[in-house]
């Protein structure tokens, strides 16, 4: 840091005003240097290396060498021929679609609720974010506890209400376990959807809402024809980010089901972990990772487009 | 009507908070209660045994899945959380300043890169980073874990801080320059003190990211030596039987920082949650 200081001052010493443009460029680059170095190391390098790995014949022994013999498309072929991988890819889509659907409906309903004036709303709004602050592995563990067949709260409620007379094997039945990770993930996403949609609703001008009332629009019409069009950009960003968060989900599933029973809750992330770190087939893990990365990056053009105002924003014309 | 809304919000809160309540109650139950096959809505024969197991490493239950104290794990997680916060600030604050108050050719490219970086799934990075760290002999070290955990915090931190720096008038920086302050002095003495609240927001989120990280701890640490609390919980889960008392007591310990920060830094958390995405 002192070095940076000296360089800047040295550059500035002889003729401050003439060199100020270059001095600022230099300072700007120095301010950016740590971030650029970090992005190259922690994002660019792993992503490039992951692509390399996916075309290599890896084995536990090759890790020490950084590179392994070229394998062509063998890893991708292996991944796409493996039924568990294929199911994990399809399941990731189902999981993401259903999560977003329920998170959006519940989040929007709560956002509308919190937009009303009622006693205790500030208090309620500050507590609604709790699920978001928990470590994800803790959330997984909590739901594993709640979904236990014997002594789990969910079966207890269902029995007390009379919906079932025998304990449902949520976590042991391959047909049911998917619903446990879905419920847990919907729960997890509620604060995010609620808060973002709530803050968007706050930005709808009161006059617009009043005008709609004067024009005789009912509550449903006001929502559909006035409010939703105004907050549509935020809805898009929220769904987009929700999509990105959901395809990444990992800790939650490991804590809740560990991908089981019989791989019935494996998502791309958990199965990729399994391939790389349980079977030590890093090449296949990397190939599946790239499928996931492609899936996530589909969103990036849209995300950049939605963020364009922030992107194009730079220092005013006075420099 | 207003009270109906309160009622609705109350029901929503009960559903949202119940899982957290359940685990706190469960952490005070005895092993016999936990394995009795009945779920108790209120504490039933409360005991501190689970916390004793977890904090001292001595087991009160009949079968002990894992030994070892979680206190060490708490310390490890604190170091990782603070390290992640520190790394995020050192990298993000100057970068965000340059990306908002300097005219640079790379600005659009870098900000696009940061937006895309937020999208990249951690497991993609974890697989490669494990081998890279293995290669440079950093596996199983704090620096490796903190560098990896920075991937959660740094893109977010730069974008949030950048949005904040835009709200500072350019004249402020120009005035300092006219007065002869160097670029570094302007940043350190004029800009940094004004950015206090945004810096705290970013630090809080970076800390929580490091504290709660599981993926990188699972992949980059190999079980020998350092082990954060999230891994401690995972190791209590066991393959065949779960020591529920110990699991839940550790889970409650793991959510303490979130609870404390929610009370102490509520303002910063609320602003941070929305800042990154909407205004970003």
C-alpha cells in the first residue's frame, strides 16, 4: 500500500495538472489490481481448468501432475450414458422450475401482505429474513429432523389432522424424498422473493394506484394491469437470480437427503460432487460441471441486459 | 381488516420460523425423547446434555458417533468468517471505488465479469480449486479456504460498494484533488470514512458467507486438521444413525452469529439483501 502511495505521488510530483489524467489512470489500475488478480485466480483459472479436466483421463494419481492424458469426449459420453447423471440433469430442471413457481407465488403473496398497513408489520418483515441467514447445511439438517418418519413434526401434524394413519417414509421412499428437498428449498427462498418484490411494490407511485381506484379498477385488475407491469423488471431479475441460486443448490440436499435414497434426490451439483470426490473421477465430474455451468450461464446475457443501466453507468463527463 | 393482515402475517411467520424453533427445542431434548418416536411441540424434560456433548466432546448419549469438541470448530469458523470479510474488503473497496469514480476502459468488461461471476455455481469452482490448491500445496489450510470462500463475497461486495460510491458526489473527489491530495489520500481520508455503512454491510455478508460455507470446506479440506462448524454438523449426521442431540446442538451453535447479526446489524442486513440485485 505504501508502495502504491509512493508511485502515485512520484508520478504527480513534477507537473500535477498536466499528468493528472495519466496519474488517475495509474491509480485506477492500482485500485483494481487486487480484484483483477483475484478474479483471474478464483474464477477464470478454475473455469478454464474445469474445461481442460473434462477432456482428460483423470485418476487419483493424476491430481499431483495438474494435467492428465487427453481423453476426447470420453467423459461427456460417460456422463450422458450414465442413467444417474441423466436423471440428475432432468431432476435439476424439475426442482428449479417447481421451486421458482412456489417461491414466486408465496413470495408475491407475502410481499402484497407486507405492503398493507397493519400492526406489527415492521416486526414481521424483519423476522421473515431469518431462513436466509442460516447456513444452508443447517437448513438441510433442520428439515431432515422435521421429515423423520418417526418423531418428525410433519408426520405428527399429518397424523393429528387425520390425513394419514401411518408414518410416511419421506426420507426412505425414493418417490417421496424429492418433495422434501423441494419443500425445504421453497422455504429457503421465501425471504428473497418476499423482500425483493416488497421493495419493488414500495416503488409503485401512490398516484398510479389511486388513479386506478378512481377509474374503478378492482383489486385483481389493479394488480394485473397496473402493479405487475410496473414492477415487471424486478420480477424478471428476481426470477433470474432465483434460477441461478436454485441450480446451484448443494448444501441443502447433502444435509437433508445426501442425494438418496437410491440417488433419488441427486441434482447435478451433488452428483458432480459424488463423481469428483467420492469416486475420484475428476474428468467426469468436470464434464457434468460444465453442463451445470452452461445451464447457469444461459442466463448471463439476460442478466447483463437487465443490469445494463448499472453497467453503462460510469463516472460523469467531467473527468 | 388491518387485524386480519396481522393474523395473516402471524401465520406466515409461524410457518417460516417454526423449523428454527423446532431445532432449538430439539437441541434441549434428551436422547430418549428424541428417539421416542414422538415429536414434542414444547420442551419436554429439557437438558443441557447435548450442548455438553458438543462443547466438551464428552458424550452423554449411549452411542457416540464422533468425538471431539465443537469449540475448536467454532474457532475455525470464526477465523474463516473474519478472514473472508477481511479479504472481501481489501479486494472490493478499492476496486469498487475505481469502478465508480474513475473513467476506465475496463469498467464495462469488469462489471460484466462480476455479474457473470455471481452466476457461476460453487461446485464448478470447488472441483478445480481443489486440484489447484493440491498442486500448490495449500489443501487443508486457512488461506485456501478463505480464498475459495471469497468467491461468494467478492463479486457481491464490489457491486454493492460500487452502487454506494455512485451516491457520493464526484465534486467531493475533485475538490480533494484540487487541494493537492494524492489519489490514495483522497481514497483513504475522504472516501473511506464516508463509506462506513456500506463497508459494514459488505463485511457482515462476507462473514456470514465464510461462516456458513459448506461446499469449499467439504472439498478443499480433507478432514485432517482444520474443520469448521458446518463440517462438524455434517460429521455428526453419520451414515446409518444420526446423533440428533449433538447434530441439533451444533446446528444451533452454527446459527448463533446469524441471530446476533440480525439483532445487532439489522439495518445493514436489510440494506444488503436488496442492494446487490435490484440496484446492482
